[in-house]
């Protein structure tokens, strides 16, 4: 899923100490954004760098173990909680452990690895959704997607996805009648993220070839 912080530029609300604080109305995590070792870092609800909200390089730098680990960090403002201050102190005093530039395959996922795995799951769900779904099947998928949008491990990604789903033109209930409509809805959701990341948009007329039947040239078997 791996959204960029598109709402950062639009959010003019700051707490008294200047640290941007995300509206918690639709998110379980009142997260914060700061700068550590020259990196913009997303923090979790405890004020610690969020592994599933940041790229591996950003997380490693924030923890003092990656590129830029020796730099003196600057913060966007003073932190308002003891937990956040403690997390920052940990990052500053972390041992100078050498870590690779990219995420090892046997390490916990960063925001990018989590996003890739998530889209594989979601597109596969759409591809195996019934061509004509019963009321019960529509209710089950609707419930799953609403829960998914709230429990996704990257809190700011979850908030962004909830906002997209809340738009009138994206109301999920309209697209749960069958596989074709649901698959197209999922493709549009993915393209929304692609646009924010500066990536090419996928041709949604070909989503079934990509995720269900395989490409017409036969390379998928």
C-alpha cells in the first residue's frame, strides 16, 4: 500500500509545540511525524519510529543503525511525551551496527515490503471473488475491507485508505455485486497510490490478465 504522506502538505493543524499531529478520528494511532538523522520519520502511537510506516533506510537511520547513523539528528519540534523523548534518545545512542542498504528478506517488513504483499493479497481476493456475489458474500467482503482499512499495520496508510473509501464515488457497496466491478474498484484504489508515489498507473482494463487468467502471451502458463 505504501502511501506517501500526501496529507502532510494539507494538514495545517499543529499541536502547541509544533509537532504535526494526525487527526485520530479515523485512526487507532495518534501518530506523529518528525525528523531524525535528516530523515522524515513516522512514529507509532508510543512515539517510537514505526517500522511498518517507514522505508527500511529511513527506519535504520532513525534507529542510528543505517546510512547517516553518525549525523546529529534534528527534530521538527520538541516532543511532547516522555515516550517519544525516550525513543529519540535510544536512536541517538544506538550502537553503530552496520546494516545493509536494502531490507533483508528475513527481516520484518518495511512499508514498501508490506505494501507489495498487501496488494498481492487484495488483488487476489478480487480475482477469486464470485462473478455474481450473493448478499452474504457481499456482506462478508464489505466487512473484511472495512476491518482491513482500520487494522492495517501502517497507521497513516490505513488513514489514507479509509479516506479514499469514504469518497462518494468509491463507496464499496456499489462495487460488490461481482468480480468485474470489485476488481476494477481494487485497481482504481491501487492506482490512487501509484499516482501519489509518482508511478505509472496500471491499465485497469487488463486487471484480470494480471491477477486472474494470466497474460495472453502465455508466459504465465
